[in-house]
C-alpha cells in the first residue's frame, strides 16, 4: 500500500511519471484526444470520466487535461 501511495505522490510532481503516451492515444495526431480516441486506447474509461477530464469542455482532452485527469484518478495511468 505504501508503494502505491508513493507512486501516486510521484505523479503529482510533473508529467515525468506520465505512464500513458499522449501521442499514442491521440491516434490522428491533431494534438487533442477525442472521446473516441480515449475509449479506443482505454476501453475501460466511461464517458463520464472523459467529460470530467475535459475541464474546458472543448469536447477533447489536451495533454495537460489528460495528465491532470490521471493525477486526479479520473483516468487510469496506463
Ligand atoms: Ca486527436
């Protein structure tokens, strides 16, 4: 359990521990991850998690939004 907490703490100090490769999830390489791209890469993610992660409600996730969502536990880290 301690190891898990330490791993979570490490992810809050930047994107170095960012386990999900944004460029891989961004299948069409347009710099934004759509709900379709996200669920293709992470089938276990539901739409509500996507909507919660899309903090500016643009309909897509920026790399920052995705990193924050992973830090917040909205999205799996990989
Ligand atoms: Ca995209």
